[in-house]
C-alpha cells in the first residue's frame, strides 16, 4: 500500500502499533488513541514525518474534519477487556458500539473507501463446532463479545445501505512483541515468559489440556493490510487453524528459555472455554496464508522481546 491517507484508531496499542509501523514509510497515517492501554513507546518513532498523532478519545474528536482526505480506516480502538466489559456494560456499549456507528457514519459522509474492523473470536462464545466457521451464529457470553458481534452487523448494514466496504477480522489468540503482560487476552504467553524471566512459577488453570489457536501479531498486521486491498466484504477468521494445548505451549517456552522451572496447576477458571480452533478457509479471500510451522520462530522472537523489555 502506497501514498494513501489512513486512519488507525487505537494505533498506539499492541496490534495497532504494528499496523501503524507497517504503513508509516509509504503512507500518511493518522492515529487516534486515548492512551487508555496504548503507549507512545509502542512506536519506534512517534515523531515520524508521515504520522499525525491525535491523543484523544475517539468519542470526543471531530471525525468529519479528520476523515476529510482519508482513504482507509483501520478500527481497533475499543474496550478490549472481557472482565471490564462485564463490570461496565454500558461503557462498553458506548466505547465499542456507539463509537463505531459514529465512525462508520462519518466514513460514509467522507467517502472513505474501506473500513477494516478488529473483531474477535469471542463472538463464538462456547460454540463447540470446531473448527469454527464465520457462518456460525454468534453466541456471545460477555458484553465485550456482544459488542463485537453488534459492530459486525453494523458493518454489514452500512455496506448494504450505503455501499461502505468493510472486512471484519475475527482474531483468535494474538501474541508477539509489545503485548502487555497484564492484558486479558491470550495473556498466557506473556505470563509464562515473564514469570520464567522473573524466576517465578508460571500458573496453568485446569489440567493444561485446553487448546488455543495462536496467531502472531505481524500476521495480524498483514491480515489488516491485505483485507484493505482485497476485493472482498465480509468476516474473516485470523488464526493458524491449528490448536495446541497449554501444556505443549509451556514445554516449548520452557525449551526456548532453557529453564527447569515447572508449572503450578490451579483450579480451572470459571468461564474459560476448553477448546478453540478456527476454520481459516476465508483467509484466502484476503490472500493471506499463515504458516503454522513458524510458531516456534515467532515465539522465540517474542521471548527475545520480553528479555529486552521486561
Ligand atoms: N489481542 C488480542 O488477542 C485480540 C483478540 C481479538 C480482538 N482484539 C481486538 O483488537 C483490537 C486491538 O487490541 P489490542 O490487543 O491491540 O489491545 P490494546 O488495548 O493494546 O489496544 C487498544 C488501543 O485502543 C486505544 N483505545 C481504547 N479505547 C479508545 C478510545 N475510546 N478512543 C481512543 N483510543 C482508544 C488504547 O489506548 C489502545 O492503544 C481491539 O479492538 C481488541 O478488541 C484483540
């Protein structure tokens, strides 16, 4: 992608900062971020000449003046915590749903070509039809998951009503450099790594035989850019399409860090799903292939990042 003007909401966060960095050298990028969970230090050069940084809440900016010359929007800003959404469902609705409808409305008014939305595998809830296909009915079990499902419906309705192009990407368990070890998502990888590096015993909830489908953050950034370029409107799962058990994950991390530390097992957490695996056939609509064999390489890059940044 070259010579475009692009808005990234949440561009200082874990995933958004990887997308922003991918785009910066060849495009003008506007980032809106209220720094609630994002950090300026997530960008190598926050003073990049192609970057306009708006450190404000998405709900308090004048979107019409910002979107005037914008070609594409990557929309990541959201309340991204499931527990917080359970605690504050009304705020979750305002920040995730109302703010998105407002943004889509401004996109239509300003002739934005396409919106790429960060959705989540959380919309599948406790659906057990593995591998999970985008055509399954959403079964949200939290206000967060409901807000993502709701935004997907709004995207579809704006496409039908006003012709606003969109792709909603349902990320599975994202991991990689810059992930906050206190994040509510896939926290298992940063938690294992940081516990071992700090000489603590990592914890597994349950018997460790639960499975997850992990996806590397740079593949997620690529998914966003490919989705923007593709001639496709709809929902796409973003994952490796393979599941590994938490016990297997722990042994890989243990091997990578060359440690003898053993894991401590605690009772299963209420609400944790047992298995998660994506059907990734829709990824071909956005020309995306993820090689599951890169998992160990990506994990060691992540480990090295934590070694340098803890
Ligand atoms: N990390 C994952 O595994 C995962 C999985 C599924 C979906 N997602 C979705 O991907 C998106 C990015 O997630 P992330 O892991 O990078 O989280 P993150 O918390 O690191 O990033 C979110 C960014 O948005 C900003 N933000 C939040 N609310 C805002 C608001 N009202 N106005 C302006 N800025 C605001 C935050 O400061 C932060 O920089 C989110 O929409 C999240 O729901 C993430």
